[in-house]
C-alpha cells in the first residue's frame, strides 16, 4: 500500500502557479486594451474625416450640375437631391449645414458623429453663380436607412 501511494503522484498546477499566470495575463491586458481602444478610435475619426471630405467634394461637384441645369439657387431641394444621388447613406455624418455669409459667400459644414472629424469650407457665390435663399440643414440618413437625407430650411438671417 505504501508503494502504491509513492507511485501515484498527482499531476497538475498548484494554486500559486495559477495565480501567477492569471496575474501575468491581467498585466498584459491592462497594457494592451487601452492601446487597442486608442487605435480603434483613431480609425473611426480617420474614416469620419474621409466621409465628411467626400461629402464636401460631392457637393462641390454638384455645383457645376446645378449651375448648368438648375436655376442657380442652392436650396434644400437641390442639395437633398444631390446628396441622395451621390451619398445615399453615411456612417459617420450627422448633418450638413449651408449658411450664407455676409460678404456674399456661403459656408458648407459637414458635422460628424465623431469628435474632431467635422469639415467646413467657404465658397464664393460669384465663383459658382449660386444664391443661397436661406440657411439649410440636411440630416444624414444613417447607414441602414432607406429614407434618404432630410432637409430643413431656416429663413435667411437666422
């Protein structure tokens, strides 16, 4: 019987060894997780910046069509039609705002859902022969919406 006890040694890890391994994994996770989250957030902002810049380019490209085929008035209908056609869905864009500036120009601001990714550009109405009758806000449809952009107009000077 004593011979049997000596031969049957239990195999496995001790509690101390398991605690040491868990502590090492916790330290690695404490270092890796914040770094990973930082990179994910930076990627989201980069994607959002790309999207907002793309929307500005889309609108600027549409100015030429609007001058050639429209009445030269940049209103909510023409802007909504342009964005519905060129940018039917967005992931990181909240809204597009068009406001007339006192010196005869207008500013287009693309507001992103990500901090630090907004885009804005001022255009001369004389360069594009466009008039802005009012402040226009278009709300983005989101990535899964079929409804398209939603337009709202505020009276000039608001």
